[in-house]
C-alpha cells in the first residue's frame, strides 16, 4: 500500500560536536523536504573491442544533500541562522515587563518606560494588528527611562500600554580566523514510510522571502554525511505561529519604508565536500565565505524620497524586522552597509514600481565574533535557553 506524504515530518538540532547527534532536537514545520544522495560513480569506459561506451561503474565518494522550504517560526528559525551564519547564540534574558510612561509617536527613535530595560533586550508592545517589536540599543534616565530602539517606533502607541520582554537570541557570522565554520546540524526526516538521519549538516544556501502578500518564508539546502535509516522518532511541534510578512518593519538609512512590496535575501556559503584517501565519506563538509545579497521591489508614490535618495547613495544601513502581531515574537535582520544597484523602474502593473538588487558589505558593526560581517540577526521569542 502506498504511504501518505502528509505524514512526513522533520526534526532539526544544532550539534555540539560536528557529526554527533544533537541533544537539542526540535520539530520544524517544513514543506517539500528532499533527501538527495550525492553518490559519485566512476565509469569504466576503457576500450575492449566493442562499439559501446560503458563497461561498468564503481562506487566513488559520497555525501548527501537535504533541501526544503517552509514558513518562518520564531521558535525554530534560530537553528537555521546558527547553521548558516555560525556564531554562538548570544542570549539576552527577557527584561521585566513594564509599561509606557508616555505615548509613543510613530517615527520616534525612543520610547519612555516606567522601568528600565537593558541594552540588547527584545521587547514588544501594542496589540494586533498594530503590535510592534524592537531590539533595545541603549537606555538612559532614572525613571521614567528613555529607551533607544534600533528602529523607529512603527505605530502611534498610547501611554500606559504594557511593554513585554522577550528573550533575545543574537546570532552573527562566526569568525575564529581558523576555519570560521558554522556548527553542524542533525536532520531527522520521516517521509511517511521510513525515517532517515543525516549528521554534520553544513548549510550551503538560505533564501529568505518577505513579500507582503505571503508568509515570511525560506528555502534552505544543507550538505551532510550519507544518510542512515533510524527508528521513527516522535515529533513534538510547538504552538508557535508563523510570521506573516505584511507585519514587518523595514528601515532604510534609519527611516521606515512604507512602500516595500516584495523582497528576497540570499545567504550563500558555497559549501563543499572535501574528500581524502581512506574513506568514502567526506573528510569535511566545509563552508566558504558568507555572501549576502538580494532584491526588493518598491511601490512608487508621488513625493516619496526613499527611492530617489537611497538608490543614488553609497552603502546604507538596512534592517528587516518581521513580527508575529499575535505573540510579538520576531526576526530582526540587520545589514549596516548595503549597496543598492541596478534599479529598474517598471510600469508592468496598474501602478509604477522600482525593483533593485542589493549586496551587503562587510562592516565592524555587524560583527559579533571579531573582524567584519555583513549581517547579524536577533530573534525575540519565549525560549530562554541558547540554540
């Protein structure tokens, strides 16, 4: 009897020791997962007096590939961020809940709170659909406190509303100036019939999509050791809600943009399997330098200066902050030196758009382990433990 693919599920976890099953496995909702064995075959085409081109094949080296797509859930997406960026999870504990000491005005760089909030904290305030979440960059005063945010206030908010604390998970590019490698990921997949396990998964490419009419979503690809069959694991999915992209707040050069329609962010590591004599499996699955690029489409409005100024300048800071308006959990992606290029003004729809590509450049601001980096992520959620 055939098996139903709807019964499939995937479990992921960051490995403490690369190639050893993770002790922090989490069930991750995914779409279209696929295991592809990368078995090399060595051809025997030596001439033997017959008009044929192949006399046999011998098994060569092998690693496997796992790819998938899915919506972004704030409680599991840090696993992917650690896999593709690599740094340890720098956790800032959730601050004590407080309230706004005064109304907050859309576009303001600060808010006023009754209690203090440490720098680096993640907070959320407001109610859906105008809930917003932020990373705190600085705090001053002795009560009420002036809290500076990494992005401007998104909506007008009333005095006295609750300001709730979230655990902040800050993850950037790993730079130890030796191998600078992200950790391995353990992948367990049940396809509705059989269960498979892939260890030492090394992230190769992560595409993040934030089109406003869609879910905040991703596609991902890992290279891993050859799969093994295992007993069917028991999944345990959380009640976390995925993040809709419309609720995001994107800032270009410190100003919130109201005209971004679609966008895509690509993180590419160029991962390769390194094979050495004495074993059929890889000696190492090795990630290359991190490349960060993407594209955005803007709606053109009369008098809007975002497009005319940003597209003509050099690098600008860009922050993409995608928020679940129900829980306040969020994914905050900061690129402090972004070069926009190749703008195209189009009239293919009933309204005018500008599409532009971008590339993120290395800078010290986004580096969390020394040197320079192009991107740093902060995820705010309810998990207190590091990923």
